[in-house]
C-alpha cells in the first residue's frame, strides 16, 4: 500500500542531540550502499544508488561521532519521481527520533524542490508515516508501481 503526504503541512525539523543529518559526499557512496544491503535489502541498496545518482542527490543520512558511524538513511525520487523512501534506521538506534528526523529532512527537501505532495511507496511501517507526516493510505495502490517486480 502507498501513502500520500501533504508537504504544505509538515512539522518543523527537530534537531537530534549528537546526530548529524546530511547528504553523503561521493567518497561515501559505496560504503553507504553496502551498509544498506547489509542491514536492509539489496533492493533498497539499488534504490539508494538511484537516489545518489540524482543531481542534486536525493538521499539523507544520519550519523554520529567522528569518524562518523551511520545510524540510518532515507531517500526520495529513487524508484519513481515524487516517491519518498526507502527509509531505514539501525536496529539499535530505533525509537529515538532518528527515523522521524530523516523522513522530515527528505520531505522538506522535496518541498523545497517544488513538490506539493509525496508518496510513500509500499509502506512497511504505516503507523510511523502517519505519526510523523500525517500520511494517509492511497486506495487501490497495492501493488501499484511494483507490480511484477523481480524479487
Ligand atoms: C520505521 C523506522 C525507520 C522508524 O525509525 P525510528 O528511528 O525508530 O523512528 P522514530 O524514533 O523517529 O519514531 C517516530 C515516531 O514514530 C513511532 N514509530 C517508530 N516506528 C514505528 C513503527 N514501526 N510503528 C509505529 N510507530 C512507530 C515512534 O514511537 C515515534 O513516536 P513518538 O514521537 O510518539 O515517540 C525504523 O523502525 C526502521 O528502520 N524499520 C525497518 C525498516 C522499515 O520498516 N522501514 C519503513 C519501510 S516503508
């Protein structure tokens, strides 16, 4: 199921103490996509790669420490224009606000890029999207653009 997110009513970005939110730079791209494949799925790594190929690139990471360690990522315009996701936060870093910060970073970037609405595709955590971004289910959206996809 896909979900619709209005970008004109977004909550403000809340800073997370000790967490840096930013777009990755080129020397980090391979590390990042390997991390996504290792912690999530090869399919999500492919989507991250697509977002990293956009200019300006359409992916945010959350890191902490120096040297930086990855806590999570979120991207948009990966599988389809106007789609946000995938989003993933390291198991050990969940339920601390990192996911909300990453999602809102992407959604504010989409708003700044000129989008009015975002679509969260094939949502695996609908309550998270509803809570953070007031996302609402799109009727008839399953399997949507993912019909017949290689798995
Ligand atoms: C979904 C995910 C990104 C959330 O990241 P997170 O860092 O734990 O999220 P946050 O701590 O910022 O949560 C924000 C709010 O959503 C709630 N929330 C988080 N995950 C939730 C879930 N799976 N179901 C319902 N509510 C959830 C939190 O309790 C919090 O609410 P609060 O503000 O009232 O405390 C993370 O659980 C994850 O990576 N899951 C595996 C990958 C996945 O399913 N991604 C989504 C695919 S569409």
